[in-house]
C-alpha cells in the first residue's frame, strides 16, 4: 500500500460508539495506513538517525471497556517495543493528526534527558520551530505551543521530567482535522518528513545518554 494522507473517514472512526465496533473500524480503516506509514518512515528514519528503527503500530490490546480516542505508529530502535525507548510517532485523534518525538514515563533515561534538556534550554528555544508544540502527557490531546512558551517555562517542564515519576515530554506538530484532510499525499509526506528533520536534534541528544 502506498503512503496516503488521512481522510475524513479516518477521523470519523473515533465517532463510532462501542469498543468492538471502533476497534474493528480501526483495524479495517486506519491500521493499513499506519502499516504503510511504518514501512516507509522506518526506512527514512533509519537513514536519518544512522541506526535501524522499527515500526510499532498501536494494537490497543489492553482495552476492555473504553474505545481508544487516538491511534498511531511509533518508531524506535528496538523490535521488541518502543515505550521504554526515545521514539517517534505518527497518529491521529478525532480532532487532529500528530507527529511526535517522545520520551514517556517508562523510559529509563528520562531523568538524564531532562537534565540534558535543561542545560540546552536556550538552544532548544531557538531550534524548535514556532509552529511546533509540546505535550506533557501522551494520553491527552492538550498541547503547549512552542511559540508562546518562555525559556523559564521550558526549564520548568524539563525539571518536571527529572522530578516526577510519571512525567514525560513530547515535541512535534499538531494539525487540525480540517487542515489534515486537505493535504495532498505529497504535502502529507513532506509535512511528516520536515517534522522529523526538525525533531532529529532531540533524538540525537538522547543517544548521548544511552
């Protein structure tokens, strides 16, 4: 399957009521696109990082009652999983699509990463494009625009990563549903690629800690 952009039908999957019905729609409608994105961008990210990255499509296997509100494909330097690793993600909620670089609470290097981010806060403030956003919780859709965040606020976020057991940090782009469905396939591809290019310095910073 060729890499194709997300459609209104893809986003509408998250309007389907009931765990079984939504899960079936995710498997039928969105997972093939995530598989294709995984195959394509695993190769691209491997070339960009200089190490082999493997795709991991969300299975939502632990859900027994509540249907998932988002889904994704993650990329990490391990075949076994991604949650303990610095990783990239492409995915969508009903309201938007996202492209992330993430270090979540299960990562054993998150304290060291927080320290490294704090030491580099001025460079990060200048390096990350203004249209990018931050998240402190991968399970929630709320984000913090980089354009409006101060160096002091970034420092507080990076300190939290060091001090709070369940803390995590994500940086990337959030594209509203209506904008996402109007992207051509070429625009969709280039938008994701450009996001990964700008996020690569954060990934490289984690590799100095491993």
